[in-house]
C-alpha cells in the first residue's frame, strides 16, 4: 500500500495583522516545533519507505514567498534522512496556473483558512496516487513504536460498521488524553464546559473494549485517509474551525466510514500561545451555528446518508442543539463580567459583539448541504484538470 505522511505547518506573524487566524502559527526565523517531529520520524525504520510531505502555509499573503524560502532551508538537513518534499507557495502557483481559464476554482485550496489548507494538503497526495495518507501536525511526536503498523491495520477491510475508509486517533498531552479542567475559569462553568464534554466523549471511545467505533470527534493531527475518500470528499471551505470533525460528517453522508481507532495515539506538544478568549469564542459560535444548520439541511437531501444529533453526541453535538443560544449567551455574559472587572473595555465590547453573532438568524434558511455539493463538484473538476486520470477512483457516490 503506497503510504505517505502529510504534515501541514503554519508560519507567519503573531497578532500582527495576520490575514488568516491559525491557532499557533510559528514565527518566521524561529525553529518552532516542526524539527522535533522530523527528528522523531527519523528514528522510525518505516520512514525509509514512507515519503513525508511538508505543507507550508503562511498566515499572511505577503509572507508566502518568505515562508517557501525559509522552509526550503529549514528542511535541507533532513533531505538525506527522510524522503521529504515541500509543497508550499510554489506548488500553489503551479496548481493555479494549471487551472487555466478555471482559476476561480482555486477558492477551494488557496491559503485562506484551515479547510483550504487541508484541501491543499490533499493535492500532492492525489497527484502521486497515494493509497493511504497519514496526517500529523507539526507540534507532535510519535512515541508508540507500533504507530505505523496500527495506522494501516484494517484499512479497506470490512468492520461491523462497514468498510473502513479512514481512521481518527487521539492525542496524549502531558501523558493524558484528557484536557485539563484544573483552574477552569468561572465563565466556562455550566453550559460551556467544552473541556469536560470533550473528555467524556474521548473517555467513552478510548476506554471502550471495542477498538473501532463511529465518531463525530476527530483531530486533524492524527487522521488516516484512503485515496477513495481524498479524491471524493473535500473540506468545506465555510468551516473555519473544527474542519476535521466536519470532514467526518461530509464523508459519512456520502457513505464513507471513518472510524475512531482507540489504539492510534500520538503525543501532542503545542507551544504556549494564548489567543484572546472572546475571539476564540466567536470562531466557535460561527462553527457550531454552521454545523447546526448543515445538519438541518441534510434532512432535505434524501439520497444522502442521514445523520442525527444523536450521532454527534456528546461532543460536538451538545453545542449544536436548540439550546445553543442559551449556552453561548451565558458564557459571554460571564466572560464580559470578568473583562469589566479587569477594566478591559475593548475585550468587553468584543463579547457584546459576540452576542449579535449568537442571535443572528440570517443563515437560518440556507441549504449548506447544497452549497457543499457545489464545492464537491468543483473539487472533482479541479482534480480532473490538475491530474486527469490519476483522480479517477471511486467517484460515483
């Protein structure tokens, strides 16, 4: 089975007018965390035969060329140790050029957000006719020496839930799969305790005696996808956070099983970077409202596999139920009280602006499944133009 490791890596400037908000982009001219992963991969014998694609993304268009050049130099010491290739701004330009008079289709994979970056990372996988892509993030290492063996196990085989087209694994941070709830701030008590809902969801999956299970939760830094999926399912560009979980949703409604594998674990070592709370909350509000409307829209498309709110519980389903507005309002009120007590007027104003987003009903009637179908058709056209017969897999769904 032709296998590759794919590592998106995000570079640019922090809080300096970045055009795209990524969780913790690495400042240019620093080592960041990528080298730790590369040094780690060198120690695996399997990597003698598995190429690694580094996907270099900038958070600011004026830095695109600088990121390309910097990563070219950054990766040179690993050229003799790993079968390593960089796909960054030069590859982006090449793909756009090949689209010819269909350049507008580049909206699917330009460096505009997580979903577009993920679509971009699929392109070299499809170009090289890869059977299985293992997706890691640049702030991880692998400590399980059987990781690559486990990643391939049962792929394309029948399970009790149908054929296995992909896997979602989990992270260990400081030795635990659970997000720390120590010193939880008061504004996250009650209905917006995301950490606890995530912990409960992972506990049910990881502690289960059953290795493979349906899941609505996924972490993009530990996913395995087959060529059937990557050629047929693109990331939804309207999803700016939680694109990994939305990808599972998209795959499932078109009949592809991506199951949770409770033996597939990696070690997560994220850099210390704290974004402003109300900004992260705003991204979550957009994300959960979009997911709720997309789920409702699915009911109109009888030819697709139907997914219910119960299929998405506990996380992220708890945040796309009808009481979302109540949970979000209480969260912002408590956070706003904190900002006022600290004299942080601008941050308080940010929470009040979030209130408008929480109760904004302008998208309530939009059919987001129809919009996704359009993206998927465009994705197929992009692949046909760029790679011709290389993308002609199981595309009949």
